[in-house]
């Protein structure tokens, strides 16, 4: 930044407000979290120290492969699985919704109206959402009533609610919008004449989709994927509510530790979660240079 | 030039704005009551039992206004540690005292300033109901009631002038069931893990309270007899969690709940037919017209108790106003309001004065209702002829087996609980 300042003072000055916000509300809290993760604690206070106990506890028994998988690995494994499945479905659905909005809906008004429809899942609070799934997926819910009355099942299907299925359903329901927006944005920038040229050269619809639209949408796909993956990695509310509090998540572990004032332990977990999430994003940005594409 | 001027003007405005923000931040440091004409008390608590009616009555009687800072049980404790000056009065549970008192963030409460102190129920002061000793496993209030002095960080074993909290409300908790779906009598905590209710049971996912319910179940199953359920050793925690982990893996639980509303929904929808539950949640299910019983069990109840505390920095006029509020709280009107919700008031004689005879007979004496029983909000809770679950005050509070607790091995317990959830 110093070099920057020398070259163009005005640019350097302009970047100060944002840099300050970044330092105060992002860098300092993060640095504190990192520092506190090495502290000791008791029932009611945290004690400045430099210990690795908080970290070593997280990985206790994790490298003893004769035993069952340790809690930490189990939790991360289940979180990664939710991440992948959610990413997969939001990508497929998000891509085609964006495709429809970008190429089949020609009037701006309708595009806006349909976009607003996509935001409906965000209009409700978590509590309402939690309550409203029960009448649909529950033991006495609509779907089970239908299955039983048509004879498709002889007993209520319990895996519909408080299961991995209901968690993924809620994630996809909520976060597909995060895919739609950046992919739609990429699609709107595609020069229509490229598609016309492909047509003229005899490419069919599938070839155009695969060889032109998908490659040109890559930045949108990567941005959408980053949104979805970071949100799912840190989530504990949706997993808690839809999983009936029986399915673990790193966020929940951190939350419980914080509410019992085990702040250093929570900080250590947060640092590991952050490192893993950054690693995933780093790999994704290696696959495609977003800055260049934008 | 013009551009420059606007920029300068903008800088000025933003500096002013910054100043205003900083000023507001400073002001926050002062107790709210000095800032306003009408005394306002910042009330930190779960506020599950504080409706609008209470606030209105308080203002009419004393001119004091209450500003609620509503948090969950665990967050209340956290706030006392991390922001001890963000509230004027705290409504906390006794089981938090072993954690809170050593921090020195709370003031020893002077019982000489409490008008009704001599009438506080013996369940708090002596651990007795109607002259008989009740269960005192866990953090029973009498163990953490008295302090060695106003600023002491140590508990006194004998009654002293200074106490940790001024008791307000307490209750005996048990399992809630759906009698219409279970269709047979339930009489033991062991039924929670009965395979008959596979996929239809639930327990609360708040480790410090859940572990106590779990211990009641383990003991009822005859698996182990704890010397003190409220203060387990590491081995006892392992054993308890092992039994629950196995039950969880075999699909015994439909869901765990951590929020009051979740427990109501699980029960009302029939997803769960037997679970740990709190008294107002039972009421909420019943007011929907769905049968739900707060089932008395032969092993007894798990009790909890709450009271008012003040931050250690309280003094002068602020203390006067808080004591006035507490005295008003114990003077009967709120006591009757709490009793009508199915809780118990810490000062029983004053509450009686504000209840109708038929209400008193139903809620406190365990007699059949001679008229429909209404909640404080005017919703019907029980019809004429019905008897309260568990019966009279003496029958319910007399059968307390243990109290919500903070264990010496709390850190270990929370970790083990997390492991069970992850299993």
C-alpha cells in the first residue's frame, strides 16, 4: 500500500476508509480470535497463555484409526457431504433457472418479477420455516398422508423430516438464489452474436450450452459456489432445526462452547473452520481466475 | 473549487456524526435510570414469565418502567461475565451461582431491605417443604443462597444477611407426554428410553439441564445410582452419555430441542409423544386444544429456581429503585400471576391474597377445579372438575429429587454432550 500511496496519492487516500473498516471489523477481530485460541480458560474467565490444548483436544483420538472416527472428523465429514450435495443441487437448479431468466424471458419487467419470486424463501424467519415444514414433511404431514392414502407406503416415512434429506432440502430451498444471481449476471454479459454465430455454423442447443454458455458462465458459477459453500460450512441453524438437533455441525459445536464461555476452545474451532473454508475457496479460485474473468 | 468545498463539508458532517456516535457510546456507560426522568430498569433475563401485563401493573403501582434485555439462560450468564454494566437487574437461575459468584460481578443482596424476606418459602432458605426435607442433589438454592458478606466471593453455609439472589420463581419439572397417543399410564423417567417410543422421544439440547434429565432416566432404569446427580465424576458422565449415545444411535429420539417453541411444535404435531418439557410449553400445547400432561413420575422432579441479582457496581439511587422493584415483585400481584402460569412464587402468603379461592385450590392445593381455570392471558387451561398434574404444592415440591446444577466437571460434561450430538 505504501508503494501505491507514492504513485497515486488520491487513490491511496480513497482506499483509507475501506481499509479502516477492513482493519477494525475484520482483521483485528480475526487476529484476536487467533490469539485467544491459544489461551487457557476456566468456568468464568479466559486466561492469557500459550497452550495448544484447545487444538490438541479437537484432534484427540483422530489419528487412532483402530477406534471409531473421532467427533471432529465425523462432524467435518458430514459438513463436507452437506456442502457437496447442496452445491450440486443449487448449481444444477440455479443454472437452469438463470438460463431461463436470461434467454427465455425477454422483458425486463418479467425478469424482475421472477427474480422477486426467487427471493420468497428469504421472507420468512427461521422459526416460521421450522414450523412450516412439519405439516408438509412430518409424520402426520401432507406427503405422508398422500403416500398412505394412495397405498404407496404402508407406514409413515420418517426420513422425510429431521434427517439429512430435510437438511439438504432446506439448504437448496434457501441458497439456490445465491447461485442464480451471479450466474444470471454472467449470462447477461454473453454477447448474443456468439450464440448466433454458433447456430449459423450448425451447432445444436446442447453444443451451444456446453461449449459456449457454460464456459462463459464460469465466473458466475465460481462466485455462486463460494457463496453456497461458505454459508453451508458455517451453518448451524438450518442443520439444527431441520436435523432435529441430532446431526452435528461445526457451527453448533462453536455455539455451545461459546454459550458455556469456553471461548478459547470455540476460537480454536473457528480458526480451523476458517482455514478449511479458505482452502476450499483457494482451490476454486485456482481453477478459475475470477479477477481476470470479471 | 466547488468540489473541494463539498468535500470539506462532507468531512465536517462525518466528523460530527463520528462525534455523536462516540458520545452515544459514552452515554451508554451510565446506568439508564440516571438518564431518564421516570426510573427505567434494564432487566436482563429470559423473561419467559414477564408479560406486558406485568410491566403495565408495575408502572401503575410504582412509576418504574422496565426495559427487557431478553436472552437464553446460557446467554444471560455470558452477559453477566462479559458486559456486567449493560443491565441494572438480572433474573438468573441459582445453578449459575457457582460460576458467577467467584467472578465478583454480582452484588450480595441485602435481605434487610426485602420486606417479605421472612416469608420466602422454606424450599429456598432451608430446603424444606411443609417441614420435610426435599431432594438437594445438584445446585439446590440453599447451597448457594448465602454469602459471607456484601462483597464476598464465597458462599456461607449458615444463613447470613447477604444472599446471592432474591428468590422469585421456581418449579418442579418432569416429562411431558401425549396421553392420547401413548394410551397407557406412564410412571417412570425410564420410559423416555423405552423402545416402545422409538423415534417418538425427545430431550432438550441444553447440556446443563439435559444431563440432569438424562441422569434421572439412567437412575430410573436401574443402570446406576448416583451419589449426586448434580455433581457427577468423569466416569459417571461417561456412563450417562454412553447410555444416551446408544439410544440416539438406535433411533430413539425424533429430535432434540433447544428452544421453547420447538418443544411445543414437536409435541403438538405428534412427532414426539414423550419428552423433557417445561411447564409453560405444556400450557401452550393445551391451549391449542391438544391433550398434554405434565406427568408426575415416581422418581420425583427436577427442580429449578430463579431470582434477582444486581451488578456489583450498583449503589445509591439505582440500588433504591432496584430494591423497590424487587419488593413490588414479591408483594403478591406478580406472585399470583406466576402461580396462574403453573410456576410457584417465592413468597406464597402475598400471592394468595391476589388469587381467587378456586384458583388457589386448583393451583396450590391440588383440588378439582370448581370453575374453568384461565391463564393470565385469559385462555382456558383446565375445565371444571379437572385436577392439576401432580397435585398440590406440597405433593409436587415435596417430591423434588434434584436441582438444575453446575458440576465441577462442567467443561468435561459439555464436551461429552457435544460428542453425543455428533455420534
